[in-house]
């Protein structure tokens, strides 16, 4: 349940802040959410990956549809593939990796300040 909540929070904040902040701000948001809402490292990475990746994919898809693929066709000339959907999927993957590594950094940052429970034989 925490995973879904983190994904929704990251996606919502990334969407809202993307109107006012640079493209890399999704990394900061993912890291902040992973720092505040504790989870395992892999869970934090997945939440950042899906939260930011879905927003980047959706926005690239929206731009492609709203411009009637004009923008995608111009950019696709720079790359060795011919299908514009590859560009959209690649955008989502890159955004997802940025968000995932940001969330993993936030998870690791939290580990610097949280004292780990000691496991002793007599407790």
C-alpha cells in the first residue's frame, strides 16, 4: 500500500512542479518522498521509476498527439530508429530511471540519519 501511495505522490508532485521547475526536479521530488516515507531500497527505486516515468511518458505522448506527430517526426530524424513511439517510450524510460535513482538516493540519505536497530543474542 505504501508503494502505491509513494507512486501517486511522486507522480502528482512531479506533474504539478514540472510547470514551474526544470526537468531534473523529478529527481529531487522522488528523493524527498523516499526520504520521508520509508521503505526498502528496491521499493523506493520502483516508486520513483514508475512515478516519474509515467509522467514523462504521458507528457511525451500528449505532445505527440497535440502536435499531430510533427515534433516527434523532427526529432526522430536525429536518431537511428524510424517509429516515433520508440521516442515516446524512450522518454518514459529515461524519466523513470532519473526518478528511480533519485528515490534510491533519498532512501540512502535517510539511512545516514536513522539509527539501525542492533540485533543481539540476549534481547
